[in-house]
């Protein structure tokens, strides 16, 4: 039943670097990177990250600054810290060998059901089903499952898999099956758009037969119809330079990009009344002709207005942050991506 799906996947997506040269460590890194991030984004970082940390020991022994510099551009930095914590635990408690048992894996802080199943199924090609949003959607449509979208549906899929009622065929490659289902979910069987005519599973797909595939998982139509309001920010990024260095402050625990260094930043305008990541600007600044860098993080679209000041003028902004002089070189300092983009704008 799954042969056509697996053949389609292997024809289209064998070029992905984490599939070309497989290691269990590489699977761990790629799976953590791919959480909350697109494949295209990870493609730009995966091989470079492995050059920096080629094995689990090197990652376990890395400093947090080294880790965050290598992770830069991938966002959601908590994932990077989780990955390092996993590496430290495996190095300390398991002789640097990633366990091969799902239950043992799930006892490691930072590894939940999805990651444990991904390591077993994709990393080891053993029986497992890594139920992420893609698999939840594809399998609910294929089997016509009526459970509403969310944790209950994911648990139902996992239970049906354990009972050999779904996704079970003798001699199937669970690595190939998991990857094929993921590929299908992110390309053809998407949340708000489908291309059923191209789907290798359409002949037996319950949702296809109903001619209303977007109504699966149950509640998915309501979710797509009630998208959260777009939130916007206008920020002032202040550049103060001296001897090839720039004034910056380190982001604290609980803030975006925890541990990274960032330019002095102030809120000019936002439609989020609860926003508290940066202080409001206490002086009027003429924004005319200032360069603008557009960025985004979580649910915010951000316009960064970049202004260059000398140290004396900067004191008038009265920031309470603790600033230090940091090298402008990307390789020598843990400056945030937004900071580097703003500095490049000034340079140009």
C-alpha cells in the first residue's frame, strides 16, 4: 500500500543532506533543527553546523556562545539549548551512544515522543512513527479519523500504530515510510492547500473521496478561518561604534534570543499592547531617511529603523541595559542576526 508513496519520496527528496550521509547523531541534529523551521531554512545551516560540531562529544563540550553562533539564523534558540542538553546527557550517562530504545530515549530531558520515534524510525530504521503536524494531518485524512486536531488525535494515531491498525505492512522500511509521510504533508497535503491529483495515496484516501480534504483533521477548517491577528513592530536600532567594535547588550533569560548580543533597541510603535521585550523610546527621533531592515520573529513582523550615534548622544536615550563593546565580526562575537543585518545596512 505504501510502495508508491515511498517511491515518490525517494525520487524527489533523496538530495536532502541529512538523508544522503546518515548518522544517528545527524538525525538528532536535523530533527531538532526541523522543529518549527522549514526545510529550506535548515538546508542553509545543517552541514555548516556539523562541520562546527561533527560528533556528539564536540557538541556536548561546546560553550553556549559557540553553540548560539553556530545556530544563528535558525531561530527558536531554545531548540539549540535542548539539543546541547541532550548531547551532554548522552555523553555523560550513555557513553556518547544514543540509546536505541524509545522508552530510554524519552527519559532524556529534551526528548519527547516525537523525537524518540524519529530517532528510532528514521535514525535506526526500526519500528516507530514520528507523529508531527504533517503526519497527524496526512493520516487523519487518509484514514478519515474523526478525532479533533491536537494532542488527542496524535495520541490516537500513535496508539493505532502500536496496535498495528495503521501504517503497518510486513517488511516496510519505517525510515522510508516516516520520511515519505513527512514529505507528503509539507508539499502536497498541506494544512490549507492540497494537490490531491498529484498524491500517490489518493485512491484509498478517505478525505479525497469526500471531496473535502481540508475539513480533516476535524476542526482544521475552523483553525484556518480564524488566523491570529498579524502583530507588527517598529523598532529603533542604535549603532554606536568604536575601534571596530559596537555597543551591545546580552539578552537575558526569558527574552527573545537569550544569550545573544544585540544593539540598543527601543520600541517606536506596535499594535500589541502587551509587548515588553524592549523599552519604549523616551525621545523624539527623526526617522526620515533612516535605513530600514525588515525582520520577523514568532508572530511579529518587524521594521527596524537603524540610526548611528556617537556615545555622548546615545547617553540621552537613558537605557537601563548593561552595555559592552563587542567585535563586529560575526565569527568572533555572538551578535544577533538582526544586529548583523542592521550593521550591514549602515556599512552599505
